[in-house]
C-alpha cells in the first residue's frame, strides 16, 4: 500500500481518543451505556472509512488502565459491550462484511483480566485477519491499555530476557505492544479535552495533536477529513529546523 499523503505531508498512522460517549447520552437523557453503544457504531464507520482512504494504521483507545476506576456498573457494561462487539466482529469477519473487508484488527494492551472466552474470540479474530488476501488498514484497538503500563511491561520483559544488560531506545521500542508499527503521525481527541490521558506515551513524542469538540458518537468520515486537513497544514520538524 502506497503511503497516504495529506497535501504534502505523509500520514501512515492516525490514533484516536474516542471521548464523549457519556455526554452524548446525557444530552439525550439516555444512560451512559447508550452512548457507548452509539460509540461502537462510530468506531465501525471510521474503520471502514480508514480502509477506503487507504490509511495504513488506525489506533483506537477503547479502554484505559485507569477506566477500571469508573463505577462497577459502567465497567461491567463496557466489558459486556466488548464481549458483544467481539461476537459481532467474529461473525462480520466470517461473512466478509464491508466494514472489516480490508481491515486487520488487533487488540493491544494488558488483556489478562479478560475472560478466557473473550481472549479466545480476540485470538480467532486476529488469526482470521492475518490470513486475509488484502489488508489496507491495520486497526489497533487499545483495550486495558496505558502508555506507562506499556513501558513498564516492555522494560520488565527486556530485563527478564537480557539480564544485566542496559536498555536503549531501539530495544525498548521492540518490546512495546506497538513494536514494529510506525509512531502515530496524528492523534485525534474527540469531546473537546486537550490531554493525552496516558495514551501512547512513548510513541507520541512527535505526533501532531488535534482536538475537536465533536462527541465520539457524532464523529463521522467528514469530521475525520477535517482532522486530516488540519494535519496537512502542520509543519513537522521533529526537533530540527
Ligand atoms: C469515553 O467516553 C469512552 C470510553 C471510555 C469508552 C470508549 C469505547 C467506545 C467508543 C466503544 C468502542 C469499543 C469497542 C470495544 C470497539 P466517556 O464515557 O468518557 O464520555 P464522557 O467524557 O462524555 O463522559
């Protein structure tokens, strides 16, 4: 797949902090869970659109290591939503649904707290995607993901495999969940906040940041294009001049 360019600026990897489901639901006097359900629909639209425009990597922040602090009912609602999403993912992959036709899905994060059944569905989906004849977009769903947790996990793995050795940037990168992927060129946050919330702490060192007030369930391919247009007018110097 040729590298996508927005104007003259190459863009291989876009990452999204999908925020605002709760406020979207509140505005409609619906439970927060209805906002998350609507959020999943947007997620699928953006996956399909990313494949259409040939974006090489798309990362979606679905559940952070800090989200366990939410009320127990919301956490269990999000886990149930993931479970039903996985059922739909497996069947949509098998039926060659257009949403996932050219997408390779992976789940990145500490998946150990998930049930064995859920981890099995993830393994089945990932294996199915790996065998696809044509992949346009590598989609990372960050679940129970934390940027700091990812770094600690990488360092611990390095130490256990290389006792007594010093770690360097290249070695650390190779132990991250995102090992082998280009760093995100653009990080989009919906819902209007201006923070990274422990997302891609290592990988975001030179990412361009874009925030929109649009709430995640209202985010559309048009909103995505607006973010890409804003990105195309940035000047990236990576510390140079
Ligand atoms: C933030 O909105 C959203 C989340 C913590 C969950 C994100 C999950 C989805 C969009 C669904 C996609 C999930 C899968 C499994 C594909 P918020 O609840 O913080 O909203 P608020 O800031 O308005 O309260």
